[in-house]
C-alpha cells in the first residue's frame, strides 16, 4: 500500500551564497512512496514548479528535484528525524542537505520538511 505525503518546509543556502533571485526558501510538494521505497511527486517553490523522484528506505530520504522548463536540478539527501509512532504514524519530519550534482561550486545547503501522511 503506498504512502501519500503532503510536504511543507524550507531550505537554506550555505553561508556566503546569495541566490540569483529572491528566494524565501519555502517549499511544498506532494509525494507518493510505493511499497518498494521508490517515490515521485511534484510541487512548487520560489524558483518554480518541479517534479521529484527518488527513494525513501527506512529513515533515509534521497531524491532529485527537477524544475519544469529549466535546465536546473538539485539532489536532496536526508533522514527522518522524528521517531515513528508506529506503522500508522500520520506525521513525519525530515532533515538533510541539498546540492547540485557534478557542480563543485553549487550553492547547496540544508532542508527541513514536515509531512502529513495518508495511507
């Protein structure tokens, strides 16, 4: 049975980096996690609309965020940090880091997401 997550949260930039356009760091997206741990979804932030694809295995969250109509993507690596309340827990909390793969000068930073779960 898949999990459906409604995610809200924010991301920050590493010290010394200023985004090229105003960015408040807020984001929201919907995410579906299949039984095999693969995930997909879509959402929006200050940069624009995006899709995500990746995995949630155990407490480890990994996904790629691709912006629609732009040659821009980010890699997110993190963990569930809130202790699970059991198999029917309806809220999750994730924290981790993001960066642009293959770009040593990418801004990167951290993220903090909260998710409401529907089974």
